[in-house]
C-alpha cells in the first residue's frame, strides 16, 4: 500500500517559497533509518506505522524512472543504523548502482556500527559514488558471525523429549531440538555460509570502491576502523557531518545559475515523475502486455494460510495456486515472476505449488522465480519448477531435504504435577500425539514417509534443473546454500534481485522491458475483494479466506491492524488426533 498521492505531492513540491529563486529540480533521498519494506502493508494501521518506510518495489520503480528525469539532480542515501537485511541491501544497492550510472549519488552515515558490524549498511553505501562518515563514527565491517544453538538440554530440564528424524545430515533444523552436540555436517554447512557471505562482501566492496581485495580483507580483519583509517584505505571518500554533506550536495549538484537547498529534497517514495506526457504514458502503459508478480511469503501451509494482518504471514497453497491459475487465464499476462520469501513448510503444500507452476508454464507463459531473504526447503521446492531461478548472493536457499517428529511432554506433565491419560481408538490414533512416544511400528512408518518425500523431492529437483539424480543428490541432503554458492552449483540460474527477474521474464516471453506493465496478481479492486466468489477458479476467490465467525472477526480486526487474543468467553475445543 503506497499512501503517497501524486497530486498532493506535486502541489507540495511546487508551493512557492519566499526569499528563494524557484527551481523544479529535486534531490532524491532514501533514509534507511526508517526501514525498507519487502512487501506493502496489508492494513491501514500498519500503513500508518510504516508511512515513511517505503517498499522495495516503489524504490526500484522510482529510481528507474528518476535516472532519466531531467529534474532529478541526484540521490542522497542516509544509511547509518539501517534496519535492513543483507539481501535487502544487495537488492536496493543494485537499483542505486544503476541510478548512479547516470546521476550523482552520495551516501552518508553517522557510523557503520558502534563497536559492532554493520555490513548491510556499508554494502549499500558502496553502491553510491561518494561515501561520507561522521568524524565520531566508525566503520564496522568485521566479517560474518553466526551462532548454532541447540535446545535439547533445556527441553530436557522441562521434561520434554524430542523425537525427530531427518533427511539427511545437513537438515539442521531437527538438530536444534533433538541434537545434544553440534555435528560436523552442521558445523561445515554454517562455516560455508559464513565464508560465502564474507567473500561476497569483500568482492563487492573491492569492485565498487576500486581497491585491492586483500586490502579489503585487511580492513575486515582490523575492524572496527576509525574514519581516518577508512579514508586512508579508500573505504570512504570524506569525513564530515550531515549538514556538511548536504551543503556539498547543494553546491556541487546545482545547475548553473540556480540554487539548491533543503526545499529541493524529496524522499524517493514521495517523488513522482512529472511532465505533460506523464498522464499519456500512464494510459499507454495500461495497454501494454503484463508481467504478473505472484507473491509467496511466509511459512508454506496447506489450505488458505493467514495474511500478515493476522500475525506472522503464511503462504496458503490454495491461495498461491489460485493466483497462478488466474495469471494463466488472463490473456494480457505474458509472463510471471514468482516472488518467494519463505523458510519452507508443508511438503504437500509445496508440491501443490510446484504443480501449479508447471501448469502455468504449460500455458505458454514463462515463469521466473525470484528469491528474497529465504527460499529454503519448501521454498526451493516451489521455485524449482520455474523456467529460471534468480537469487541474491545472500539468499539462503536449497535445504533440499525433509524432517518430521514431535516433542513428547509426558515428563513435563509429571514435573507440573498434572495427571494426564490418553484415550484413543485405533492403533495409530496417537501417531503425532505429544503424550506418548513413537512405537517401533510408528517410527518405521515415519521414516518410510520421510524416505518417500525425500526421493520425490530430489528426483523432481534433478529433472527441473536438468541434472542427473546422482549429480543433484549430493547437493541436497538438507544442506542450505547461499544464493551465490547455489548459482555456482546449478541450483540457481542468475544472481540479482527483482529487476533481473523481470528482465529474464521479458526475454523469455519475447517482450521489451520498457514496453510492459508490471502488475501484482491478482489485480482486483476493492469491490472484487469483498464480493463472494462463485467458484475456486474465480480470481476473487484468491483473496477470500475460509469464512467462519471467528475468521471473519479476525479478518475485520486484521484489516484495522489489530490482533484478537482468545477471550474469557471462548470455549475449549476437542482435539481429535
């Protein structure tokens, strides 16, 4: 949800200011202290809270337009204490670097960390042509620190006994609950992830700053650095305060015979391209072929899932598949980008989405999967059926494997002085019940199921990636890869963000990037979203959750940004296992 108004913004930006010669020129700003949203807010309250936190989509699109706008003089990025992830820094950095190829750019920071590392902020700063730092700041680029924590000992003190099985040795999510020591496989995988992220950081800094890689490594190993040390090493260009950086910008970027000042500053997400031809261009754009963007965000579950307005988002397979089918029925849609940001989830739900991706491709529309922070396990399962996969270097993906099990709580009952007795009808009624251990037969059934899922996962992945199973299986085994390492091993096709994914979708569909309409799928108006669906094939159905009195109340509260907790009048429900 973008709450900016082109009309209001244009009026504000053109309001006469007393005592100054007027100019239509603007200097764009990005203030990362306000955050960057990977997805738009889903309710009014969330939108108000994030009013000055732009979405990545808006930043990419506005910077692309601004690079060719004669009124835009340049871009200032305030990047200290940036609450962004490394993948966000990489994706936004690509957009800024593209803008910087045509216009001047400057990054300012009070400091990059304070006795701590801030690799995301500094990574982003290097996308600008100039980097300024405050005299009292520091440059914290001391590498990558990861931690491995195992909870089995704590659970044991609580009387909880994990029973977990996994495929295979690198599926460390099971280790967090059931392992009593860090395995060599887990340690090897985590070290490889840390090394990959650190090496990519050094490569990026060396290339953008035009300095030797070993010099960057020396800086990493000597971090944190004083501003003077960073200046001497070529990591920053100037030492100064924010007002000095802006004064430099106003003087250096002003057109001859004009004057720039604070009145010309404008957030990128509050800026709108003007000019008499803009309205005509927007009308023409609506008639262009469409590249649809389908989102897959949150844990993957069967059914309809849960929107972000009701807590942590869930990607319901029914909803994602309805969006994909709707794109396949829309004659204007010529290609689809599947935007994925998920740690994984249900194997059945992931396979359902995989099937829908293949069906969409069968309609003649290319599908490009684009990975955000995470596209692991079920996230990779959902992506692997696409024509091509695009990931950022710091994306965590792969984890081609499976795990299952339960936490047995009989010891907890005893510690709490509770009397609990299971009542069941059927030998396996308590298969996943927490009040009993797996029997030998049940444990064998669990492992039989894990073997089947793993075999299907790896064979489908091999076929989709054009590999022999013997070639792909060693890359699976539950191992998590960074996007860069996955690309080197054939699990990912291209490194980049959403812009790269859109370019690839256009090329595969025979479209020109500047002659398409980029549209979220489904493209529904407000009335369409509340109108009852006639069938599961109607696009409206993709926006409608299962309706029960409780879900309707939760949805209404969620649209207002509120979360309802269980109240005193809620009766307990019987749990049938």
